[in-house]
């Protein structure tokens, strides 16, 4: 497993060189993250709070830490002081808690709204109705310590490329639609986080601005 070579290979396949590569390092030891860091990676994604905190303490301070998985509300406080971007905001309640914890540490935390785009019901995220309700609420206007900078989605785990493409296209479509609307002041939509090791090329073709890639860099888990 040569991490540097993997990174070069992945970057060579990118359909869009402006797309940000978030290296998903969950379950991997510090030494491998350091290798990726030495190869130039500064954006790392983790999906467990405790692991994220432990790694953040041991690795260079200029790393941008992305929380990519389902985040429990009672754990937001552990990452509020340093997290760069929370990809998996899957409920209004969670967004409110992030705002509360961000305020305590005098930060504004960037967030992505996770939309439920997959066919599987196991995947977290807002549906259209929940999103509309949040956007129309008064409370959303009051969350001055969060900034919603985009959307995130995970496609169905399937070999059916057309299915995956359709789901990513739907997310991009929603993104464009939202951008054309009048949104609360804490919205500044610019990012679409979609695509993982198995589907990042399709995601980029459909307009992804951030891909979250783990196993193609660090090997299988
Ligand atoms: C694990 C994970 C990834 C990366 O998956 P790979 O298939 O290893 O690239 C991306 N996004 C989320 C939310 C994940 O949990």
C-alpha cells in the first residue's frame, strides 16, 4: 500500500481538478495519516468523534478535520473547538446543537445539510419536506454560529451506475434550485459533498465539489 502513489493515481483520474479530495482516514492508524499528510493532504475525514479527537491531538495543527458520519448531538461539544466542516447534518435538532456549542467556543462552524438521496432507508439525511420545514422556520434565522455552505449525499450502494448517477444528479438539481431561492442569512451554498472510492468519478461528472475517499487511498478496512 503506497499512499502517495494512490493519491497521485486518484488525482490523475479527477474529472474536475478543483474538486476537493477529503482523505477518509477512519479506522486507520496515525502513521498512515502522517504519510498522507507528508504527501500533501490537509483535509481528513473521520466518522467517529472519539477517534477524530484523538487523531487531531496527535497530528499537525494545520489539518482541516471533516466530520463525515452520523454525529450524535451529545458529542458535538467534543469537536466544536476545532472541526473544519461537518458534512452529516441530518436533522434540525443537530444543527441547533452545533450552533449552541459553536457559540460557547466563539466560532462559526461550517456545515453541510445531508440529504437522503439513496433508496436504502438505512442512510441518514433530510427529505425534501424536512428541509422545507427547516428553511421556513423562524428558528433557523437565529442560528448565527453556523454557516450552511452546501449539501452532502450518499448514493445507494449498488453496481447500477445509472442509479447512482440519478441520485447524484438529483442532489445537484436540488442544490441549484436552493441557490436560486431566497435563503436564510446563514446559508452560503457553494459545496456539494458527494462521491466515495467507488463512485467519485460519477459524482464529479454530476457536479461534486468535494469527494470523500477512504479505501482507494488507505486500503480496505
Ligand atoms: C467511510 C466513508 C467514506 C469513504 O468510503 P470509501 O468507500 O472507503 O471511500 C465516505 N463518506 C462517508 C460518510 C463514510 O462514512
